[in-house]
């Protein structure tokens, strides 16, 4: 299981409340900082997730921890009739709604405030479900994955894009230096919440990636589980079914 890493170590709030506060605080800077921190490679990773989901021709897609809606917006190219972006942070969703409105996609994409561990949907509601850089923020990882399994249709596709740690030298050492020193510094310079970017690197390091995450998915009941390391292993795409 992942360690319970929290954004604000001196706060008495639970992880869920802290994560909500953190993303509300950084929502205005989030998109730009993401491009800087990932050197723009995250756009390519999302395109690969879209291609994976699009191959199954889903009519309904749920994007959990949608943030400002980048992946939900990209999913329009799959031809899905209904796309729901769900997030716990109203600040992030407001930024996303502006982007969706500007692209005239409001008839296809709906942005919803919601908790990934208590999804407001019926059983077997979606053909495909995605989470990009969000599962490590779940307060209870297995509970969140169980909810995802519940609302995914049988034979539906579940795809996760999440950070991971390179295993080969010297990339492993370089990644650790980057996340420990460079990422928090960039956050301090461009954001009013340095703790947020320290948390993002710490939570990535603590997250159970690769086979360990595959085993958790299997335990929940997912089948046909695969993981695909991206860019020397700094991120991984996981694909599973029900």
C-alpha cells in the first residue's frame, strides 16, 4: 500500500481535505507549471491514454481527478457521446469549465464536484474510466479503486496514468535529484504554495508503482491488467478491464 503522504505536515486536516485545499490554491497556476515540470512530455502521455481508450469506442467516459480537464478534453477525439470530469477541487474545475466553454465542448463534457472514494454514479455506468496523476492523491487507494470497479461496465476499460520511478542507473538517481530539489524550487518560484510541489514529489515517491500497483488492481477484481512504462519509467500507463 502507498504511504499516507500529506501536503501540509503541520495541519490536523485529513489527507482528502488537505489535497482539496492544495489544488484549490494552485489551480490558477497548475496547467503552466505542469508543462514546465514535465517539460511538456505529459501531453504525449495523455495522447497515448486517449488512443488506448479510443480503441474500444466508448460512448461514456468518466475522468476521475480531472483537475482542469486536460484529459477529459482530449477524450473528445474518441467520439464518446458523454464525458464526465470529476474532481474534489472546485478551483480546478472552474479553470476546466472555462477551457471547455472556450472550446465549445459543454454539450459533450460535464464537470462534476465529487469524491473518488464515493462516486455519485450507479453501478456499471461507464464504458471507460481514466485517472491521470490522481490515484496517488486518494486518501484510501483501495476504496477509490473499488468505487471505480463498481461504476465501470463489464468489459469496460480502466486506464491510469501515474508517476513512477525509473529503475535503471543513472536515470533513477537523476529522477530523485529532480523531484527532491528542482520540482519544489520551481513550485516555490511560480506558485504561492511550495508545500504543494513538495507533496507532489513525495507522493510520487511513495506510490506503489509497476507490479505492486498491478497486484492491488488484481486484488480489487480488475482483469487483463497491463502496465506500460513511459519515458525511461518516470511515468506509467496502467490498463485494466472488468
